[in-house]
C-alpha cells in the first residue's frame, strides 16, 4: 500500500517547503524506503517552459523532456532520482485534460465542476505517479501558500485523499515561518497559528508542523505551536538556519522527525544510514581550497536562474575539497564598459551559462574571448557553447560578422542556425529539442578523459545548433568537436586542446549532477580552475 505525504506552506512563500519535502524524502530513503516526489504548481501555465527564468528561476529539464519547476531539480539532487515530467502537476494540465474530456463528450449530460471533476483529475494524477513509480511513499509538495485562491482545488483534492486512502496512509506536513522581533528577540507564532487555521478551514488538520525560524525555536514557542496547532509537542519540528541546505535532513531527523513520520504512517522503524550523506556534507563544509568563478549571464541578478549550475559547480568543488565562490556578472555590463573586462582577471575560471535572445550576447563573447586569449579555464553550456563557436568564427577564423541567427537573422555567416526540424514550429510550449539524448564522445579528447566512455546521455533544451556548412573552417582553425549525436549530424561538445581547459557543450550537464556524483564537465572545470590557481602546468583529473 503506497503512503502519501502532503507538504503545504504558510505565512509566505520561500519558507523552504522544497527543502523540507526533500528532507522528509531523505529521512525515509536512509531508512531503506523508496520514495518519489510530486510538485504541484497552481499556476495556469501547462509547464514552466514558457516562464521567464529571471522572475521564476530556472526551468528544470527532466530526462523525458519535461520543462518543469526548479523544485524538481532540488528533489532529484537530494534524493538522487530521475523524475518523469508527470511529477510536476499544474493547473494548466488539469484544466486542459478536463476540458478535452468535456469536448470529447466524456461527461455528456453533466455540468462539469471544480468538485468533483477538477479534484478527481488532480487525484488521478497523484495516483498515477504512485502506480507508475512503485514506491513506498509518494511525497507531494503543494506550491504557493495556504490561502491562495489558485491553490484551493489542490488542497481540496488532498483533503479528499485522506478519506479515500485512510488515516494511516496519509500524512499532512505544514511548514510556516516564525519571525523573530528585532527589538525584543521574541519568537512570534501568531502568523503560523493563522496559517494552520486557514488550513483547517479548508478541512485539513496538519499532523506535523515544521517551524521555519532563524534560530532553534524555544520551548515557549514550541508549546504554543503544539497547543494552537492541536498536535502533540513531539510533532513540532524546527528548521533553523544552517551553513548548507544539505544539513536540513540531519537536523530534522535529530529532532525525531523521521521516527515520528514512520510511526504515524505505520511503517516499520529502521535505523537510518546517514554516513554517506554526512561525508558529502562534510566535504562541502570543510574545504581546503577555494576558487573564484565569474559567471557571465543575462539573468545574473537572480541566483535562482542558475540554481542547477550553481549546484553542479558545488558538487564538482566538493569532489576536490574546493569551495566555489561565484560572482554573477551581467553580460551587458561588459558591453557598456570595456574596461570591466579587466576585472575578469580576478577569476580562476569563466563560465557562460544557458540563455535566449540577443541581449547580452556581445558581452558574453567578450568574456569568452578573454578566457581564450588569456588561457583562463572556460566552460560554456548551451548558449555558452553556441557563443563560443561564434566568437571563434569571428576572431580566429576571421568571419567578422559571424553570428547565430537567433541574434541576427540576416548575418552572412550563420555559424549557429536553427535546427531544420524547428523550421515552421509556431507554438512555443514544449517545442524545443528537449530531454536526454545519446551522445558519442570522441576518443583521445578532453571530453573522453572526463567521461571515460564513448556513450553518454545528457539533457537538452535548445532550438539552434552549429551549422554544418562551417564545421570544416572551424576545425581547420583548431576547434575540436569531441561529441556528436549518434547520426553524426549534430555537434554536442567542443574543445580547444591547446588551451589549459576550454570546453563547451550543447547539452546541460548540470541537470544530471548529484551530491557525491558530480557531472564530468563541471568536475573537470572546477579542477582546472584549481590547478590553474595553484600554478600547475596542466590540469590533472
Ligand atoms: N537560445 C539557444 C537555443 O535555443 C540556447 C538555449 C539554451 O541556452 N538553453 O538554441
């Protein structure tokens, strides 16, 4: 019998629901239980693919080509899972399905309503995940804050699931903020009390309350939360500030949360095995070295735009006992003020992330040129890969007006061009080349050294590619194509062998990077940055 855990949040958003959900998953996993995680996003978009990363954070890409909320990335990394796109449920998907059914005549004669038709579709999707994943526990995080209008149908569906699945098979976890007053230092539980009341008004009585607070809550706050939340004191836990997110499952389990959850779900208590996780946390928190990386991007004002890339760099750093310090540099600044390029001297490595549209591309290419000419370790991902090709075509091959047709559709040298299958595509939703595709890695290359195998699968999200008409001229000038699609038609990895470390990929290695299992391109890049800093003649992997 599958067990269901539902996580809701109160008071305000960004209280760490995602981390709490992942942490509960981790506590169950370390006890030998199989888990999966669903993210509910109550917005009307069908998926996150059409949303601006500068406002909503990065779009995460799953193996099966889903463009999802970034929380899925958090779950995949914490729990070392590869989740399918059905694990991200949105209002858009629910209504699209129900309306299609209505048009088909499935509800003939009936008035189609939020309860039961919309709520039934929500429950069907949650159960579908349970059935397909064959796990012991399905965790569902409900996005937004309790009380939001758009979240109501989801909470109603979750409420009904207790009736249908049974008390012992469902667990409601509510997490809310406990502010501390500056003047008196008092911990205030009132906002949390209100959010619990709001939840009860909908018909959900939480079983566990997690207080999100700067510090460990005191006994007075704990007593009040239990009393007004109508739960025993040993069902109240505190998620306080810790040096890294990876400590959160450890501090919650120490307070007895894993034990309580197992008891409440009626599953056997088992001793959790934390040693591997602790080893990773230790390597992140006690580094011997540090490298400074300059990330030049269009969305540099919001770290969440690049969260998987940040994490992948940190996974790479942990493998080499190296702390990663990242400066986010707005690409356009390097266009307006060329003297700023000099500042790039301060970095041990230059990283160009994904991106879309013309804005900032010239600045990114200045940074790539700087890295190439000054032999600074360089890693480019997706747009970073494409712009490395444009920069090389212009400044090494002498094709002065080379460009991507995404930036200049009229360029006479379209070294980066729209993929043939993209021509004529009008719809923007889920129409890029998405998800995991096979890549053949060429022997005797840097890429082969890093991957150690000829066949890899990596995740993609793009419309443009290296134009075949320019392969020859690029190669003649020294650019090596070290990874291609199996049919040999598409370039996936490039490198400059005479440089200290110059590597770029059309795919996104960061989506498959995990704590303790860093992605090879990030792992290699971080080591190159470190070796360069330590004055070694070449990087050793
Ligand atoms: N804009 C480029 C493309 O669509 C790169 C996309 C990306 O960086 N993810 O091909």
